[in-house]
């Protein structure tokens, strides 16, 4: 398993319990892993390859707001109701990952409160990072140009 901040944040015994729930999956380049607004029923920890996260912008091609790679958590919407994806995800290269069933992991979190708390804290850190990355990317794409004077 590739080192990942999310897994590293978990207590050792809890981490092992979670890892036993994962299954090995692969996606070819160009595969759509999920679409914004779809049902978030799983998540992945990327072992190899890259995945582009995109945001729906009416009337425009969805811009890539971040690209994830080995060790990154792909998907956090599974942890919070209404369990719907907030972004879209597409494999940019062949991807190998560990896939986790969201409902099963939520049950485990309820049984192992130390795991649940640590996982929620780690996922919150991922969310904060993705929010900042998305904000910066949207400012790059749609914000006022640095060459134009501010009014």
C-alpha cells in the first residue's frame, strides 16, 4: 500500500481493519469514475496513476480543479449526507487503487469510534485542501486578469 496522509492519520489497529475492507481495482485512462451529483457509495486510495477532478460550469467544458496521484484519497462525499459527489473524476492515465464500500466503512466507523474520529479529521483536511485548490483554479480561470487594472 502506498503511503497516504489519510491512512497515516489512523490508529494502527484501526488502519488495519479499514485496509482489510479494500479491494484492488484498475481503471483505464479516460475512464469516468464518477460524475458531480451522482451517488457517492465508495472511495479509493490511489496506488498508481492520476485522476483529474473537475467541476461542472454551465455552458463550458468542466475545468480540472486538481489532479490526484499515488497516495491520494479519491472521494470524500461518501462520508457526509446526502452522499452525492461534489466534483467529477476521470482517470488521466491507467489507475490502480484500493476501493472501499462507503456503507461498510461508515458501519466500521460507528463500531470503532477512534477510527471514525480519525478518519473524519483526515477527510476534513482533504476537503479543506480541495476547497482551496478549487478556489485557486477557478480564480485562475475566471478571475480578473493580473494584467487588467482593478476598478
